[in-house]
């Protein structure tokens, strides 16, 4: 024997024994659409009608968390690069030009000479540039060096295990060029712009992807003895020759608060352009 009673917005169908006594709850149904409701439901799972006698869960009105910010200005964070390349928490670095490598390779180490990451140039592009320069006068001639520098280059950033985390792409001509650091997700981080004078001097500045100034230099770029500064003229990093290291190794020491990847890439691209 069955009896039906209405309580709020839910119909309770209760089983009665022959004497009319309640022997327990059998089922609940939504009063709006008639769908069966699981025990303890606050809402109808089909039409959303509230179930009488229950309180809806409170709404979460807190803002959604923001995605990680990729640094595009001085001091910005580079969560996918600086941590992966082992730079966090370090203030002094050694940059070594690998003279025997194809494509111009630079090895970055910490102050204990532990290998952190490598910036490796494309060997095919480098050979093409050298061949082009050789056809018009050779590497010792002004015209030959100009032609060699006119070839676009691509560098890869790899950690000590060889995993690629980003690229630096060179574009431009012989005396004006730009180097753009892009992570493995395609996000640009910094652009280094260089201009070479007729007598061989180099002017270099770095801007963020929106064109806002980030870094400039002061000192002797050709001899690895210069400062890297922010737009206000504050010293951020010092580049100088290492006095206890092998040839073609120099120091990059952090002085200000910023991600060290910026001055390291800045310095390496300067050295590449100087060598060319």
C-alpha cells in the first residue's frame, strides 16, 4: 500500500503497511519535472528546482586566480625560463664562448662553474654567413664582415640536459639588427636592438615586446668591461673579464633586482655581434 504526501517542493512517496504505519522513505521526486531525486539532493539534477528543507551551497564570489605573469619589463618574472635554466637565487655567472663549436655557442655557468644552460647558434646559418662573407672579400675585409653579419641567425636555449626552452632570433641587416628572446610557448620576452657604427663601435639597447625601454649599456663593449643599466640609469649588472678563468670567459654579476636571464642574453648577443 502506498500513500503520497507533499512537503514543500518535493513529493515524498512513503511505504505504508496494511495497518497504515509508515515503514520508511522509498523515493523523492521533483514537483516541477517529476524526476527522481537522489537522497539528500539540494536541487533537482534535471531542472535545477530547489528541494525544500535544504540550503543551497554558498556561491564562491572570490575572483578567479590570474594566470602567471610573464616578465616583459625590468624585474618581471619568467616562470618558465629562469627556474628551468637554474638561474633563481643566483647573482654571479660565468659566460664562456665555445670557440670550437659550430654556429657560435655560449655556455653559462654559476660562480662554482656548474653548467646552467647553453645558447647555441645554428651551424648552417653561421656557415652560410661565413661563405657569403668569403665570396665578397673574406672575414678580414670590411665588406666581408658586413655580408657575414647580414645573415639571419637562430639560437636555442637549452638546459644542462639538452632540453630546449626557448630561442633567440636575429633579424636585420649588417649594421642594424634585433635579437628577440621567445620561450618554447611562443611568448616574446625581450628584444635587443643593436646598431654598429662605421668605425666598429656598437650601441645596444633592450626593450620589452611593447617597445618600452629596459636595458642599456655603458663602458667598453668590445673588451667585456661594461655596465648594464635600467632606463633610469641605475646599474643592474656588471660585465667584466674573469681573471681566474680560461680565455673567452667573462663574468656577469647582478647588482640590481631583476631576472638575470635578461642581462645574460643581452651580453651573449653583444658578444656574438662583436665577434662578427
